[in-house]
C-alpha cells in the first residue's frame, strides 16, 4: 500500500495532467455559449451525478455570483 506522501504526489500529477490536456478551444466555445445565453436571458440547465453534482453546483453558484 502506498504511503500518504506517494498518494498525494499521484493526485497532484494526475490533476496536472488533466488540466494540461484540456482543449482550450473547447473551453472557449463553452464560455462563449454561456455568455451568449446570459446576454439573451436564456436558461442554462446544469446537472451532475455524485461528485460531479457538487462541481456543477459550484459552477452555477460562481456564474450567479459573477455575471
């Protein structure tokens, strides 16, 4: 079994790899869709399951706090 230090290092490495591999064009496209919906006073539905639900809740709160 890995010790705590190794587990933390694995988590940091995996998280870094995920962020590094996110497609910037796709993120920009998503942001533009959200901004367009906001400007048109459209409704954006967001959902998640399990831990993803918490992430979606945080996104929705952030979007409502910083329009």
